[in-house]
């Protein structure tokens, strides 16, 4: 899981049928440049989690998320290895949004103007503290 640590609380990447858990996938610039490329290269699935509420409320945060998404797409494009990488975009803190459906639509309207708008497979805005919602989404992601 790439993205906001408040939202994610940890990280994972998936290679073949194995889950690899990373206690931290740091978001500072040096860590991104030095480590995200290898993680992306080695992964079959990338889950990018960001705080949907902050994305709408804080322009600096929005720009940071946009830059990270652009970086992920650039790395995938740069690899040119014809490998299929499933990219999932998850907005967290859905329970903090005033109107989840409308606010998620606003976020999607912002993202669809960006050069990376078409590289992710699925997107959702979730309350990551709701175990029932997480289980349903887990089923969707992994088909189990």
C-alpha cells in the first residue's frame, strides 16, 4: 500500500500469490525515489491509499497525492516490461466526508484531468475502520 500512512497504517505489496508486508513505506522524497521503484517493479498489485477528506480540504496534500500517483504511473511506463500491474486507488476516511458520493465524485473529477487518470484498475472511497466494508472490498480485490 502506497500513500498516506494515517490512512493505511502499514503497507503491503503482492507478488504472485504471496503477500509481503512492509511495516513502513515512507512517503518522503528520498525514500520514494530510492525504494518505490523497486517495490513497483516487484509487485503485481499496487494499492494506493490516500485521505479523501484531506485531498479535498488541503491543496498541498492534494498536490502531494497527485505527484505520487504520477510517479507510480511514470515508473510503470518506464519499466516497459508488458507486465500487468493491477493498481487500486483507495480514498480513506470516507466517514469524514460530508457527502461521500458527491465528494468522491469531486475527487474523481480532479483526478480524471491528470495524465495518470487511466492507469488504475479500480477506485473506491472507504471507511477503513469498518471491518464489514473492508471484508467486502477484500473479496472484490482478491476474489476470495
